[in-house]
């Protein structure tokens, strides 16, 4: 089932609401899990509590980053502030790694000390509540990301989706340790949670790095842009297509071949019509189209001109 994309204003509104929800869920889970881990002595619950505390910090950073990224361009930032989302995602990845290291250290200490759990029922109940709240949050984030792109929200969802898996592990560890009278299983589940967190951090880092390094949009999106531009027969071809994302905004630029006999006004109308078609598919886009006169275009100077033209010969 396809989903309509949201425009930039709708994207900003929904991402702001999601970050509020994310901060609220993280705060509740942190307090409840710390209380439960102190009462029960469970390493798995403590590991999950530490992870939720990191979530709270990361969600707070995402909350601020989303608002800054949505700010309109200014004199010092002509392309907007969208990459702040990617920087916040890098912070998330770093915090997740720190969380994993602390959890692994605590789990190893518990294995050596043969720590015994108490009030296992409390620990189990808290993990069930945690799973329910996390599932609600991940579901909401998934629905919005089907309609709008936000690397910060995507990183937040990846982290909370991993949390859901870690909560299941923590629940299984506490239950197994209780039923089988093997406290070591609780600590082992803590170690597994730490490993999952490291995997999550790597995934978040890759997404943020792609945006900071101006990675191209996926090939289906690039082909969609070309197809939309060429719907008008007046557009001879599309070349030197460059795309990148910066937070909620997608930057698109390309050259289009036109009849050299067209007036400037006529060429302008063709460009505007092409932009309008592309914006229907990519509402949160900043589009720049350069017209080239068919058969009379000179090679473009500049650092990337020649290299880009050569690359496009093999790609488009």
C-alpha cells in the first residue's frame, strides 16, 4: 500500500509531536526501570534501565535537533539547517555505545559475584509495561516515516526498535533465572542486550554518515525524478542529476536539454512545470534545474563539472 508524502510543514509538525512522545516514554521507562532494578537486583532490568536513560538523553537531543533542523534558511545557512538531525543521530550512536559498555561491565561483574535476584515478579511486570510503551512509540514512528523522511526520527526508531528486542531479552532472562533458579541467565541476557545495542549504534552511524556525506538518494527515487522531468516532450533529456538529503529537506538539481529557439520566458515555464511535477512526489524538496540549449551547450567549468558529466554518461 502506498502512502502520500507529507509536505514540509506537516513533516515538521508530526516529527515534533513524535519527539515529545519519545522524550515522555523514555522518562517514564527510566524512572520505573531504575526503581525496579534497585528493588529486584536484576542485571537485565538494570541494563534496560541504563539503556532507557541513554534513550532519554538521545531523545532530548533529537527533540532539539528536529526543531533546529526545521528552521528556515538564513544568511549563514542558505541550504537550511537540516543536517543537524544527522549530527544528533551521531550523538545517539555514541551514547548507545557507552550504554552497551556499561551494561556489559555490570553483567560481567554480576557473573563473577553470583548476584541473586529478589522480587522477580516486580522485574517481570516492569519489563512487560516497558514493552507495551515501546511498541506504541515504535508503531507511531514507523507510520510517520512511511510518509516523511527524518534521519533523526529514523535513528530514534532504530534505537527504540532495538530496545524492544532488549526488553524481550531482559524479560526472558529474568523469567529463566527465576524458573530455573540460575541467576547467571539474568547476567547473560544483559550481555546479549549490550551486543544488540552495539549493532544498533552501527546502523544509526551509517544512516547519519550517509546524510553528512551527501549520499545520493536511492536509485528508484533518482529514476522517479528523471521520469517526472521527462513527462514534458519539451524536455530533451536530463543529465548531471545530483541529489542529497538534509534533515527533512531533499535537494535536487539537474541539467535539462531544451530547444535553443525557445524564449527565456518559455524555457522558464517548462522548468517551473517540471519542478511542480517533481514536488508532487517529493513535497519537501528544494529543486534547481539548469537548461542547456540542444546542440549548443558548452562544457560546464568548475571542480565537479567535467567529472560529473562523465559519471552521468554511465548512470543516466
